């Protein structure tokens, strides 16, 4: 089964709170990739922050350059829109709906530290840390 990495797991690694490479190495047979929305969130820091912080983010991103970024097409967009409509009273934000849609459409799991948001999504499997 594939595992998608949420930005929160990457940030925990960047802060020294989680060993993402060791976690990934313990799953040699599972494809590990980023949803495009999470990758965009992470790239933002590389382009928007002050130089030293942006360079640090760039180094961390480069260390995971071998991981793929998934596609986001019409089925993903439709799933994200349905999730947002179903949970409009408990909205988690469009970015998290897009991430959840990628994971659900691909029948994968999500590695996240944002349990409060993603546990609201019916059928979404969360990877164990």
C-alpha cells in the first residue's frame, strides 16, 4: 500500500521531532510519495522565507528529492469537492481536502501529525508513526 506524506510529518522531521527517513526506510516495499498540495505547501517556504530559513527548507526538500509527487486530476478534484461539501460544518480547509482526496483516490494511507483535521475524513487511513 502506498503512503502519502503530509506537510506536518515533513515539518516534524525538519524540527527534529520525527525521523522521517528512518520511518520510510522501515517500509522498503511501500511506495512513499507526496500529495501535490503538501509539496506546494513545503515549497512555499523555499521561495517565500528569509534566506537562511529558505535554504534550510531547500536542503530538507533535496534530501527527499527521490520521492515522487502524485498527480491531481479530475477524480481527485471531485473527491476533494465532495469531502468539502460533506464536511462543510467541520471544514478543515481546501488544502487538507485535496490531500485527503489524493490519498483516498489512490487507496493509500496518510502519514500526518495533523490528526485533528484528517481524522474527520471518513475512510481515510492514517499511517502509524
